[in-house]
């Protein structure tokens, strides 16, 4: 189970959830409170899990999908996490190796506006929902 945490000022996170673990909010974070103050225990403290990945400055992540269709249209993306970026206006591909995030690739920077949601279709397409202007529903069948 993977989740996105849209932080305060920076510190947006991706966490891999495990039962009985504490992922820190609002005690630790790589961001700052909206008031500008830090978090009670800073970036790390005993008993709190570190994020698998974090963005600072904030990208305002929204929507998260795991790309693993039966017949991938974009084979290089198979086994990746895909997240939209509202503030940064791009599609984030998070590459996994043995269940850990090892790199991020950015796609379509500024091309579609704010990406609100990301989903994968049964045909291997990736669907993006934007909320800029009148919004758009975009079907991706390649990474060009």
C-alpha cells in the first residue's frame, strides 16, 4: 500500500504503509508549517518512519497509481509509481527497485497544467485528469 502525503510547505511524501508504523505527521516532516516554524521533532525521531521519497520544495502531489497492466503500452514504465503534480505541473514517475523508490523522472512539465489525478486503464493507457481552466481528461499511450 503506497500513499501520497501533501505536506505543508515542502515535505510532500510518498510512504509505503505497514501495519503498526507511525509516519510522522504532524511530529516530523521535511517541510515547514504554514507559519514558517519547523515540526516538533524536525526531520527524524525514534519511533517514526522516514518517507520512501519526499519533495522539497513542494510539488503538491495529487493522485497516485501503480503501473502494472497485463499488456503495458509503455513497457519501460511497468512496475513504477505515477503521481500528478499540482504546483509543479508534471507527471512524476517513481522508479522502484526491490520495493524501494530509487529515482524520479519528470514528464510533460508545464504541458497539461495541474495534474489532479492519475489512473491506469485495463488497456495499458495512463489517464491524467487536470484541473487547470476547464480541466482535461488525457489518455497517454506513449511517453512522447
